């Protein structure tokens, strides 16, 4: 029997990577580090030599203060930044993520799907990569991870880009609420 659950490819910003190892529980055993987009590309190319398994690409980092954009090193993942959008267009044109069998991208930082800027980046990234892209609605803690990476038990903290809309104030709702939240 084969494991059908996606296996995450965990790539963390060095400034938060150690947080995923700290504590009594074993967390995120396989974690690559990338301090920027060039290093992310190098990691992805190195992973081509690994046994191919369906996976999510989990980019792990702190989010910026105002816009809550995921940050790899000093680089915020902001699709309005021409260098960032060119980087992801290049990944798409090279077919790198499909060759890695990446089925989705997750921006795992605190509240990366909460602000208009974060939601816009999720949507633009999904359109560019032609993959589902997810962000988070809540702050993430090390307890949200296990030895494989982001714990699927906390999937309810994620919002897919397609669930956001420019007219919505917050992920999934015109009234600043997620559709599953009660009044």
C-alpha cells in the first residue's frame, strides 16, 4: 500500500527554521532553508534528484508586519514586486513544480491570507503557477507542525486563493469573516 497523502517539501526562511525544531516533540524532520528566491530555486532544483512523490511546497517564514506577506530571508513574497513575479513566472515556464509533482503551494507564515495584499498575492501566485495556493488565517505556532511539517489537523487554518475575492475584506467573506465562522 502506498501513502496517498501529499508529502510536504518544507522550505523555511533561516530566521524561523529553528522554531520548527525546538521543543520536546519532534517537528519538521526534513527542512530545507532558503534565505531568498535564488536559494529557493537552488533547493527546488536539488530536490529534482530526490525520489519523486506528490507533494505540497510549503514555504515557511515570518510574515511582514503590515501586509502579512510571507518573507523568505529579507524578501517578502509580494506578487506586485516585479522581481518576485518574474521569479515565479520563471518557475512556471521551467515546469519545475510539476516535475517535482508539487500539487499545491502553501505560504506558512502568520496570517498570510488575511490582508488584501496577502490575498492578492495568493491569487496572483495561483494564477501564475496554475496550482492551488494557500495562506493562513491565524498566527502559526510550532505546535501546528509535526515531524512531516505542517500538521494536517490544522488544515482549517488555511485558506485557498480561490476562496478569496478582491471585494472581500477577509478570506472568504464580504463581512470580514470566514464563511465558517459563526457570529
